[in-house]
C-alpha cells in the first residue's frame, strides 16, 4: 500500500504520526508524510518520505504569533496560518495519490479530506485528543465553557451547534468553500463537528479510559491508545544533562511546549516555585531567550530531549497540556502540573485531574498559587499511585501505532469495514 499522511501543527501534532508511519513502513508499506519543513529531518530520520508544505519561515511566523495561544483568538489564528497552505497541500495529495493509496489526515489536515472527496480514495481521520470531537454527552472543556459538562445533553447540543454556526464556521467557510469550488467540490458547513471526520474511519488516538466513547461520536469511530514517538533504539541522554540528573534528587521538568515562543511568564513562576520549595529543575524549550540570562544553580536548560528518556528521572512534570507531552508523561507514571493556554489543553488538563494523575494551574496565576500547586503535587502519594496505575495500563496495551496501522490497512483490505 501507499500511505499519504497529512498532519498540521506543532511537534505534539506531528510526532505521533511518525510512530504510525514507522509501524506502517515496518509492515512493508510505502509511507509519505506531508508537513512543514521544520520537521523534515525527524521525518526522514524515521525512514519516511517527506513532502514539504509551506516553508520554514511560515512555521516560525506562526509560532511567533502571540495570539496563537490566546484562549479565544487561537482558532481564527490557526486558520489564518493554515489556509495559506491548504491549496498547496491539497494539490500535493492529489498529485502523489495512486490507485493503491490510502489517505491519513490529522484533525486539521483538510487537504486529505478534500482529496478523499475528489478521488474517492479510502481515508482515515486521526484525532489525537478528545476535544476534536463534538459530543453533547461528554462535552469537552473549551476556553470559557467549562460549565457545559454540568448541563444535560439535550441542552448542550444546541449550544454547541450555535457556537459552531456563529463562531467557528464563519471563520473558515468563506476561504474553504472558495477553495473547494476551485477543486470542483460542493460547499460544506458544520466543518468541525461533521465534515472534518472521514466517512470511512475516525481513529481516536487515545485510550477509552482517557475519554470513553459516546453514542454521539461519529459512527465509524474507534479508540486505540496514545501513539507515542520515542527516542531511537540506543539513544542516550546528553552527558551534561545526565550528570546533572545524577548529581541530586529527581528534579521537576518544565516546558510550555515546543512551539511556545512566549513562555517567559511560565518559566518565571515555575522556577520561583521550585526555588521556594527547594526543588531542582530541568527546563526544556528551543527558545532560550524566554529564560533568565543566567539560570539559578538548581536549574538546567536543554533545547530538546526525548521525553521517554527524561521523564522516568523526574519528580514531576510541569507542562502546557499538549496531548503528546501528556501521553508521554502518563506512560512514564510521572505526576503532572498542567498550565493550559488554548486549544485542547483545558480539556486535557481536566481529564488528567479526573484520573487523579495531576493538577492544573493557570499560566498567569500568582507565584504563590504556583508554589502551592507544585507543593500539593510533589510527594503526593495518591497522585503518585494514580500516575503509576495509568502507566501500567498504558504499557499493558498493544502499542497504539500498531493498532492504528491495522485500522489503516483494513480500509483497503476489508472494503472500509470498521
């Protein structure tokens, strides 16, 4: 088979598809991944074909946009940066598709959905987090709308439809339907709740204990587990970082995400909380300018580190709630303090708290609140036990990338039967 994977977003949105692509390649399939050139090196190192969408400057321009992380503005900002490349991405899929091609797309990889309609090829939509699915029975936490979870489904349903009709569709439909017309496709509506899901297969790449399937999910949905992309076999930690980790008690890891170029307030508060509690810290960010010019002696900075190598050596992990980081932290059994900014992060944070595996604090909360939250997390036996329990559950399951690869193979082999 020829697998064309389209994904859009930051590292947490792309890396799971490297794991899926590798699982498919190991089964003898030809796999190509369409993404930003920011990820080209890692895609090719994973043994996958790379198809460029956009430029490196485009990616850097997007992450430099402060509104990308604004709770209410982020959706329109994501669309502004995404729609610039949608024509190119769609044409690339159309040009590379063959009779033996199966299409795979992430939630916002709408190039894959349009190519599916245009060519009639089998396709799967892969959602990495539950908030990608509109459900009145288990409503996700959206910025400013956490209260929906307390309402009955009959009331939530029209509220969600109103939000989509008045706030979401108007943002994307003018450009999206104009582009669809250029490709000879009819206009659509209810993009996020309906059209973005492939009619062939919707793969929910998270376990049912993280988000239980609901009767109002797409009828062709299936849950798997988190597809985690780990370090290459034989990889080791940087020697300087390894020496720091060995020189004292387990530190606290701190990251606001690989694409967060505006994390200075988080670093200030997290480091101050560690200082107040006498904790060591490892700070992970490619944006060194967001840190103090001179780090305190109890802290070390790395621009990148494979989380599966680092996490088992930490006492706790402070992060933004991105689904990729969250999944790695759960698998490592490490308590987590989530500081959500936008997108799916608020919903992810709530689900971690419901599992008993962590706590949440607002990014701009006072240093005193940060210190209290971190104090409540570190050394908390109940949270440590819950974190360990879910880690065991994660490792007992068949690797998600393998399960997802099987689902993708079945699209061609079994006439798209779930």
